[in-house]
């Protein structure tokens, strides 16, 4: 397949060469006589999920409001999260009425590593670290995106828990919705 890389090389007998146990022979059982090794490349996979409950109501013309819940990112293999793009899909005009969007994070290192045991300490003065910079100009469109860059290490026993905090502008009105997704 497209993810196979063939590596060829000289394999010597006598001292065990590349694959022998030493003292004779050389090739381990199962290797072809021509000494071709197939390495299967498997891309790293990140699983994203949500946990917790959305905030039921938010105030108009108010700063540092948490949307509630969290996004979680986990991987079986160690890797770094370097970019997160969130999308707003509610009825509010996210480009003009949502500003100062921030992502805060912490790593859940307690089994079952699903962020259920974690929560944002305080939207106005969180103890969690900020991921990337504050997006001061709102989402890219009425139902647009905001992208954040940083670097956070995750693995099978360290899940990244991400919380969204933002300002709701004075132009928002009652019964409008905010729907944040990845």
C-alpha cells in the first residue's frame, strides 16, 4: 500500500549480521532471502471528544464567559497539539457579537483520562494555561471559525482538556444561541 516503505540492505552471515542472534546464520525466520524489510507507517491519531454541560444562558454585553463543558484530545502515542480551530454555528452573529475568544487548557492525568474530573477554575481569572493568543477580532464570519496555535503534549495517560471563554457583545439579543464545535 501507499504507507509501505521497503528498506533493502546487505545482510551478512557468520556474526549474525543485522538480524541474527550472533554466532551463525544471520537472517531471522520469516525474512525473505533477499533481506527486504517492510515497515508499515501508521499515522498518529488524535481522538477529540466533548465532556460536561454547556452553559444554559449567557449575559449580553458581558466579558469572560465560559461556554461550559470541554473539548478533550487524547492519543495512544505521544504527540503535540499545535493548532485548534473552533467553529461557531449558532444564531448569534459570531463575527460582530463574540470577541476576545480564549482557549484555556489543562491535562487530565487521572484514569480514565476523559476530562470528566476536570473543570475550568474561573472564566475571569483561570488557573489553567491559555492555549495560543486571545482572538480579539471575533470569529471569521457570522458562523465562522477562530484558530489558535500553541504546543501541548498529550498521550494515552495525559488528555488535553480545553475550555472556551469569550465576551458577548451588546449587539447580541435574547434567545440567540452560541454553538461552539471543533
